[in-house]
């Protein structure tokens, strides 16, 4: 009869330590810029925490506006033809600076990014994903805004 191997109790570090590979992404702190309706826009902070080697930084915060997300999605779609890229939250033409609309868009942008960064092929194969969520990504000719 075979005896059962003695089981070793896990340490607290093993139980509560960070998982082998993790990636957390949040879209937070919407900020509306501009003084007249014609030049107003809202930007959002993207907070990223990860230990995945494909990402250069372990923690980063970068600010993006909706048009940057559109540009990013367009490039990602062309770059990753084998992967279905989820849609962005729709464009809004009325009351686009109301708190409810901004919050709804923030939630949609976060959902979009969580799906995109969670895709294994995009995590390791995309040339634009890391730079978009961590900075230094061309955004329709603008430099990424760094939060103050």
C-alpha cells in the first residue's frame, strides 16, 4: 500500500502574494478641458499595474481622450486581423459633458481596455497596446498627457 505524501502548509506569502502573472487596468478621474464648447473634450486616466514581461513598466498612469481610444482601436484592428477587437462606447452628441454621460463612457472605456489587455495574443503580439496604456504612444499626432 502506498502512503500519501506529506502535504506542506503554504506560507502566507504564497497564499496572499501577487499571482504569477497579473494585469490590472482602470480608467479613472475623467477631466474636462477647454473653455468653449467647440474646443472642449474629456480625458481619462489609465492606471496599469502588471508583472507581465511584455509591458515595460510595472505601474503606470497616462491620460487619454476618447479620440485617442478611437485611433488606438483602429490601429489595433489593422495590426491584429486575427483578433476581434471589441467596440468602444458610442459617440455622444448631446449632453456629452454631463456627469452621467462621462461616467457611462468611462465605464465603457474601462470595459474595452480590460477585454483588450486580457487577450493573450494582444498582450504578447501587439506593438501598440503597451505604449497606449503606458505612455509614449502616438495619439493622432499628440503626445500622451501625463497626469500632473
